[in-house]
């Protein structure tokens, strides 16, 4: 687990870093609040932070309040332990009111400090597990409908700000009902799991895959042109039909149909309009014989 520590005292910082590393943690050590803020709000920021109260510029209390104020903009909770040389009750109350989860006075007992860090680690892991359960599909492990819709809405808003392009792929497993009827629902579940696994390997690292419902899958491709979206869609289609799915009892031939819709520069469609276009393209792919990719035809949509 990664832990951030922020302390302007180099001796204290080194002591904390050595102790945490001895206990098996990955440590990010910084000497001020501003750098701690930037790291915590960056990609893959640590879930647990140990902050000294008194630091130049942004102190621990200011940083704590900023983290809590921006909580809705992040994908995970940051567990905060506040360090200070003050022991008075009013300082404990102020730290907790600012959003700290725990409070340790300097100098501290090493054994007590280790136990408090371990408690924070357990809470972080529990929060992560609950968040995973709330946002991911239990069968396939990809995002569930609510989560992938939220990702799409944020991607549309980001496109409106940055105008970098956005593509949406709407995919449907061909003849999935026939697979369930012929081979049984457990086999159908195995096919769906393998299909999402192949799709995950075929898309880019920063793309997002979710289960929209049943055998319908949605892929959100940020910063993606129409041509590139077609390349990715065709790569996914080929990966699905290249070889049958081995369920352990039988080999099941599988294919997928994909509809593609894109937002180019100056496009202002909403997420629901983009879904409408991708769904229309998916229908075209099915009507043309399935196991193929179709691109949405540009059209004027109702507001």
C-alpha cells in the first residue's frame, strides 16, 4: 500500500519514511503541503496520508480541508492522520473538524503509531472493496451500468471543455439467447466473462468498458477520432470471433456486433444523444448480418 507523508522537518520526515518502509509500505515523502496536495489529487494518489500540522505555505489543516472539499472530484477516499506537537483537546477537535480521521501527538510511541497506520490501511481497503462492489458488475468485473454512464457523462463534459474528440462503442453479443438455450446459462455466463476479458485486452489503457445490461456492453473512448474508433472496434470484433470460447465443457463460437458514434470538434451532443447514435449504428450492424462494425451516420438530433 502507498502512503504519503508530508513534514517540513527533514529529520522527522526521514524517521517516518524509514519506519513505514520497515513495515512494508510504499512511501511518498514530501516537505510541504502544496506538493502533498498535487500528489494526492494526481493519478493513482495514495489512499492514506500522514500530514504534519505546521508546514510552510499550505499547512496540514488547510490541506485536510482542501482534500475534503474536493472529495466528490476524486474516485477514492483519502484517510488522513494528522501529526502535531500539540496535545491540547482544542487542537484534536480542530483537526477532526477539518476532516482528519486520526490524530497523533509528537513525540509518539512507535508501536502505537504502527497500530494506527494499520487501522487506516484496513479502512482504506474496506472503502476500496465497497467502492468496487458498488461500481462493478459482479459477473464480468467490468463497470456496471451506473458507473459506465457516469464515466460517459464526465467524458462528454470533458470533451466540451477540451474538444479532443470522444467515441462511444455500443456492443451486443450475437445470438446470446441461443447460447444460453443451447449450452445453458452457466456456459452463457462463461462466454460473457471471456468476451469482456478479450475486449479489455483489445482496448486502450485509458478507455472504459462497462456492462450496459444483459449482453450489451459500452466502451467509452476519450480523445479518440472516428477513424481510430473504427480501428479499435474492428480489433475488438476480431478478438471476439478469432477463436471459440472454451467453457471447460465445450467450445462455443462467439461473435459481436458493434455500433460506433463519435463527437468531433464543436460537437455538442449530450451523453443520451451519443448513446442514441451508437445504438442506431449497432442496429445497422445487426441488420447487415451481425459480426460487424457500423459507424453512426451524422444526423441532427433533437435537443
